[in-house]
């Protein structure tokens, strides 16, 4: 068998080898070219982009939150400020399970069930991405106890921070308001207003009152700190620092002493009081009773306190001075008399006969006076002093609702005053056009008649009532009611005063104002409906009482406060200004279900005026609503 012998071809092998070498060199060349192109792209074309990314990895921009501006009263008394406090905070990202941590912490520091509920609520809102306070306002002893056990609680720290403080809390709750944690609605609103960047690092925002209305002034301007960080994200050094600008300090027109005096005078009654300087429109006192502790809201109110406030039958969260709407009752009679003089329908000497009721021609329905036996012959002076209903029933019928609507509109009825607070309501003064639009019905004469004594559809806020009586005291010059008196610039410490603003001037003769003013002065004298409240006053007071029905009383029935549930009793009202010949203060008082204006609301106003003009202390008025008995009346009794 022959053995096969393979023949080599060196030339072919060399050619194959050289071919493979060329392929390899070509691949390497292509790869190098790709690498060079990529390198060119990264180093030259995309230099700016990647340089920025690299700097961002190395440098962090930390927002520096400005100190919020303080709020003072007109005399420099602190109404809201920032106080340092120590807070125990848990960072859920770095700690053990939070329930376990809280349980262990509760053996060292007092943690209440309310603290736990609030923590879980805030932790849920932050989605576990930020440290959340489990206890605020730690004592030095608590800080020392935690420091000893600090090693056992990773992710738990004691932080020092400024916290908003309201020294007068309940007394100024509705006017100063409060701040609270920023929620998603706030973030959405700030985003819409293109203000989100200004609030980076800020946890709180104004929610109510002055804190909300002047949020942009109080917040200040956020600063920034450029920090170099290591690979772990920890700061190494500060590269640059832009200081924040503190918020503006605000000085309000409120007199804190007067505010506290008014609150004390109310005692346990529900209601509202607004006191104004008629010459400037400055609000001297703005009370809504009861109030609430605004400090509860700063870090988020817990469920227990929220339920207590929200479910209270006294409704402390309602701002009665700004948003409460009530029939004005007989407090509008001085303006009705002014309209009678203005229109020439009656003069001061015109007398009507009051048998104790008024009846429209051809009708048997009696619109009853608060005095069943009547007042006899009544002129304008006596109609105000004794608050004669029959006089104003017939006057309203003579004037007509549309003329009354137009005149009262000049005094601010049925429209907002424009005060520097959010959420004001407009009240209502009806007209034939309004009823046709609202109810698609004609206006009835009987509705005009009861409008003459401030009943029916008419609704006013205590603020509107105070603004109207201040305008009257100012002989028709209406000033814009306002709460901001001046602002202090934190950068140069300069104080800028807010100038009074004239809203309108009502053309009316001084003689007419003086005729009615003299009658209002007599209201406070023996024989007047507020004689007891006006007794032994050290200055001249011009006032008018009012009582507004909450429920209707049918003809033939008698109203008996003692047999009526508390929340169905009449409201007590009173308006006044003093000194009557040179007014420095105008006041409107409403006491919900307080009964008679002369015995319940007027004493509160008297004490407030005594405090402001004479510096006298106040005491809580007594509840007389059950002691007063009833008269056979349909709409008003003073």
C-alpha cells in the first residue's frame, strides 16, 4: 500500500499569513479610528455637557432658607416671631423600621400617641424621603438623655431650628393666622405662579390671616451655598455663598392690649368685634370668638386636636368678623334716618303714630313693634333713641327697596371692604333686580317693610358694619379698612408707613349727620336702649343697639329666650363711635345668640372704648339671654 505524501506550498502559506495580518491591522485601524472619533466627540464636541455633569457630581447647590419676617402690633408687641428650638428627627432612609425606633425612643424621651400620629402623617406626606420630627421643643434634660444613647439610633438626630411662635395664640388667631407645612396643593400653586425655586428648602408657608395675605413679604429671598462633595455625597468645603434675605417685619394696626381686652370682655360668648379708627381706616381690634391656638398648626396639627376644633359646636375655626353674615337688625336705623333726610321723604320733625304695629293699606297683617303697646307719637329723634320699629316699617315702605339698596351700597353693604385679608365675603343688600335674578320672582312690599329694621334678606359681616359706622362717624368719608401699618426692610432697617386710602366720599350735609348723631348720643342716656351700657361714661358715646332674629315667630306667638335652644336665640348687636364729637374709635359688636343688643353687645363695646380711650381694664360680661323674657314681637326687640 502506498503512503500518501502531502506537498506544502510555502508561497500560498505566506500569502495566507500576510492576508490575515492585513485583516487584523485593518480591524485595529478601524477600532482606533472609532476610538479617536469617540474621543473627539467626548472631549471636543460634548465638552460643555460632560463638564457640567462632572461639576454637578462634585458640587452641590444647597438652598439657604431665609428667616421669616416677624409680626408686631402697632406698639411693637410681638404677635408672631421665630424662636430657636431643638427637635428630634428620624430619617426613615437611614434608620431601622420607624415603629421599632419610636418604641425604643419612647423609653428615653416622652412621646405621646399624638406625636406618633403626627409623625406618621408627616412621614406619609414626605414619602419617607426626608427627616421627620417625632418631638419638638425638647428640654435640655431630654437632649442629654438622648445624647447618652445616641449610638443606638442611627438615622435619628437632634436638630436645632427656628420655629414659628404666636405669643397671643387664641386672641389673634383669625387676624394674624398661622403658617404650616407646605403640602402638594401649595406646591402646585407655587409652580403655577413660577415661585417654586424661591421655596426650595422651605418647609412652611402662610395658611391663614396676615401670614397668608403677606406671604411674599414675610418669606424673604432664599440664598444658596455651593458645596464641594466627596464620592459619598458628603460636603467637603464651601465654594461660594449667597446670603438669604430675611423676610420683611410687619407692624399691624392692631393694638394688642385692646385685642386682649375685647377677647376678655366676650367671656364665653360667641361673636365678633371690629374696632376702627374712622380717620385712617386702621383696624384697632379684630376679634372672632372663640379663637384657637395657632401654635398647634405650625408643624401640622394632630388628628385629636383637629377633630376637637372641627367638631366643636362653637366653631372656633370660623372667622366671624370677616366671613360671618348676619342680619344687622336695628343697627341700620341711623342710616335709614339719614336716607330719609337725604331723600326728603321725612324731616327730623315728622311724626308718626305707633300703636305697637304697622299694617300695609288693605292688609290685616301686623308688623309688630318690639314694644307691644307702641311708642305713641314718634319723630326721628325718638325713633332712634327708643328704636321704634313701626317708624322704620312705614319709612321703608315710603322709600322702596331699590332706593334703600342704592343708598346702603354707598356705605359698603353688599360688597367687600377690600381689607388686607383673604377670604372676605360680600354680604347682601337685596334689590328687586337681585331677587328677580336670584329667585326669578317679583319683590313683595312686605319684604321692603321688614328690610327697614334690618331683617329679611339683608346680611352683613361685623367688618362691614364697623366700616359703615366709621364712615358715618367720619361724615361720609369712607376709608379703606386695613391691618398693615408699616413695614421694616431687613436690608437697610428702614420703616415704610402705609398711607390711608379714601375709598369714597358720600355727599351729605353735616347738619343731617349731626341730627342723627345727637339721637345716637341719647341712645346711651337714660331713656335710650343702651342707657345702662352708657352710664357714667367719661366721654360722649354715639351708639345704636340691634337684635336680630334667628328663627321666625308667627303672629300670635311669643318669643321666649328661656324656652328656646341656645343656637336659636336672637343675635345681639351694637354699633358706636366715640368721642361722639371727635371720633377716635368706631366699634361694631355681634354676640351670637346673645339676646338683647343693649344688655349683651353694648357692654362689650363700652369696655373696649373705655380701654382704648381711658386705659381701663375689662371684665367678662354675664350671660343674660335666659333671664330676659319675651315680648310679642315679630322681628326685632332692643
